[in-house]
């Protein structure tokens, strides 16, 4: 028995190369977010990383540009960043960045307003954004235009994260803003608050891949097995939450006891079909999303880089070869 136990421990130790330091995952969320991106924090809380054989530690910073800066300065091995932030880095000369998967490629955005009857009533109103050029700002411009609103007629107010914008709207500092459905559940008790453009219409107007998990080519070369282990853990967690929404609700109750159970149940229903059960990396989607981003001023005059300059599907492909492809969600 003792020899068998020693052999089992030895085999486990050989599953992945031994690293003295944990694999650090850089994120911009201060706490587990109320969106499918929560899969990253919950994969740690619920032991998915442990079962995949990788020790993960979170590094929390501010918005996406700070996440990218932290990755490039060596503060972590993988970062969850906005696609436009990655593309801007590539356009600035970075040749060592590669997107390897997306745990939540299409954020569940909607546009909400307070004391606004309809989206067409927004003309001349104050619209909250994260910052000029942020994901929510760029997507909001596209969605508002599709809804017949001239963005130039709005007063854009930079206020940071969605939670801050939601509270500013409740305080009457802005009239409308883009936010995730999770942020909306925190303010929908106010009868003056309403959804002006829902998630389905938002995504139909702007079917843009929002975020990727990015590593450096050095990390791929030196810690490739851990990169694959992280991808595997996130996919298996996503598959479990897709198949069993109650599992997500129970996990979130531990991670976010401040959120009412009825809100979590509402969100679980809203996220059906949104989990990235095959890793969320589609090179055609990347190409289309990049082409749209290059229509904006931030990319004016810049050459469109080929997907292989900023994405590497090989680690994800290796994981899917090992665990199989799920028919329950995104196409690989």
C-alpha cells in the first residue's frame, strides 16, 4: 500500500513540470464579476485549477491598459485583456503577445437609462463611459448609431468601471450608460431605471469579440504545459456551469454573498448558451472584430495585423484534442 501511494504521488508530480512560482493570472476585476468571466475566479475557488495540476494566483489591477502593462512588465504569466488593447500593443510594435483563449468573448452588455423613456430620447443626454476608447465606449457608439442615435449629440462622461457608472446614474450624474447585466441587477429596483437596449439587440448591433486571455511567447515556450492546464480548467468549469446553472449559482453565493440569490438565478438564466465551452477563440471572429476596430480613430492609419501576429490557437487545440469538443456552445 505504501509503495502504491508513493507511486501515485510520483506520477502526479510528473503530470506537469514543477515550477517554484505559481502561474499568475492578471485581471481587472476587483472581485468576482457578475458575468461569464466569473469562470476564472470560480475555477480557482472550486478547485478546477488544482484538478488540472496548475497552481494559479490572481493579480488584480485596474482597467485593460493597466492589465497589459502588468503582463508586459512580467507581473504575471497570463492576462485577461480587451481585444483593442492587445491590437494597440501589436500596432505599437509588440511581437511577443498571443491570445490563447477567451473565457467570455462577448460581454453581456446592455444600455440602461434613468428617467429616459426610450433610446431615441437620449439626444442631448449625459452618457457614461469607462474612458474614451474603452470597450464599452466603442461598442456603445456602434450600438447607439444602429438604434438611430447620433453619438455626437450625447455628452460623454468618463466614469470608470460599470459599477461606478451605475451608481452615478442612480445619483443623477448621468442619464444612461452601457453595463453588464450583472451590474444592472444591482440597480433595477429603482423604478426610474429601465433597459433601453437589451443584450440581444446590443450583440446583434456589435457582434465583436471583446476579451482574450493573452500570454507572451516566452511564457508559451517556458510554461506551455501550464498555459494548457489553465485553458483546460476554464473550459471544464464553463462546461459544468453551462450544463448545471445551479453549480454556478452555488459557487457565486460563496464568492459574492452580497448578491441576492434571486439576482444570481436571473443571471444564470441570462447566461444560458454564453459559456465558452470550447475556449472562445475563433480566428474568423478575431478578423471581423479587428476590421471593425480599425474603423475607429484609435487605429487610424495603422496596418491590420494578421491573426497569427497576436493569436495562437495551438494550446487550445491541444486541450480540445485531449478533452474533446462540446456541442453545447461556441464553435472551436
